[in-house]
C-alpha cells in the first residue's frame, strides 16, 4: 500500500508541477457563463468588465490577497507549478492527518474491546 501511495504522490506532484504550466488561461465553463453579455477591457493596466453580466457583481474572496491565491505565489504566474506542488503537499498533509486520526480511533476501540474481553 505504501508503494501505491508514493507512486500516486509522485504522479500528483508531476501533474501539479509540470502540467499546470500548459493549462489554459481562458475562463472555465462557470467563469465563461457568468461573463456572458460582458467584454473584458484593459483600463489602467487592469482588466475591467463592461456590459451587463453576472460577473460584474462578483467580489474578491477574502483570501484573494493571500500568498497562494489564483494558482500563483504572490501573483507571480511563473511560479504556478510551485503553487501546484504546495497545494498537493497541503492536500496530502490533510489526508495524512485524517488517516492518523482514524487509525488512532480504531486502535482505541480495539484496545477497549480487548480489555473488556480479558476481564
């Protein structure tokens, strides 16, 4: 099982670290749908929506200025792969913590059953 997890982690790191550089920068289906009826124009070096669409009412998420926001590191598009690898590492850390909590609970239950059977 450990070999499988290591292979899975290696593939995940490769996908996040390498393929993220060739991913499309075009909006996905949800973004494209919310932008129907608007056009994106450059105003003072920033993108602005003009027209009538749902996306004009959108607001930034409260973590929009965080270091790993928008699949980059501090807004640097050249570090997309590094951000992907950090995301994979964070996901595996959470998975590892959850699995260890489940194992600890099972050990505790097994110990309680063994103790009650021996008395």
